[in-house]
C-alpha cells in the first residue's frame, strides 16, 4: 500500500517513515509538513492512505482533510495525533476519516493502516471509550448549530469566549491568527444579532452549555 505522511514535526515524519517502511507491504510515497502540503501532494501522489496529524500550525489536519475529501470522496485519511480533544474526534468522524490514533500507539500503527486499507475504520482505545458520549453530545449540539447556522469552528470559539479566553488566548489554542479570531467573533455576533462578548457568553450558556 502507498502512504503519504503529513506532520509538522520533521522528526515525527522521519520516525513514522522508518516505522512504516519496516513493513514490506508499505511504501511511503511522500511526506509533508503542513495541511497545505497534504492538499498539494494528495492529488499528485494518489496514496492509498493519508496518515496525517490533526493539530498543525496554519491549516489544521481537519481543514486539510475536508478539502481533500471534497475533491476525492474516496480518500482514506487516518489521523495520528497526541490530542484526544473531543472536538477533533467529532470533526474527524463528521468528515469521514477512517481512523484516529494516538502517536504513542506506535505498535498499532501498521495493523491500523492494514485495516484501513481493507476498508475498515480504526480508533485507539482512548478514543473508543469516548465515542458513545461524544456521538450523543454531537447529536444534541447539531440541532442547535443547525438552528443558528453555526459551524463547528464557530461553536468552539463561542465556547472559549464563554470560558473567559481573550482573542490572543483563543488564537493560540486553535493555532489561528489573532486577527482571524477577531473576524470570526465579529461574524458570529452579526449572525446571532448580538452586541458583544458578554451577550455571546450568555448565548452559549443558554443554548449550548452542557
């Protein structure tokens, strides 16, 4: 099987390449260091599986995955990350990812790739234990987000505003620019017809808070 590796840590990329190529059934056809690299290289290399980090500076793995699947619906994406953030797991499921593994689960990496190659979906043990609750919460949140036409990213930003984070703190947490967060919040306020961050926090606890 042909695999494309994307991770913004060069050392991780080199380690993954060495591990995968220890299997005679796997060929690493390319590597990249960003979400944009994934978008550029995927159509060029046409890998059987895209092995990609989720949280990367600039374009995240989720955002890159959405663009790739929009153009190549049959793309097989296996996310490998150090994060078990609930939002990332739900978004990975929504976009149609074939798996979500933690980087410390190196021993299960090659079997996971083989399973995905055969058409199966693979999730690490820590992720599997969260799925029932996450899917139930996602179902409830989807009703509210659809009503107000909010995207997953907007929902996350609203939550962080309600948690008391300022624009710089939210930007650092989401790996986005502070100006980008400012624009997001301005658009959210317009969409919800709210005046300020205080009203936005009240909106969250009234309509979205758990």
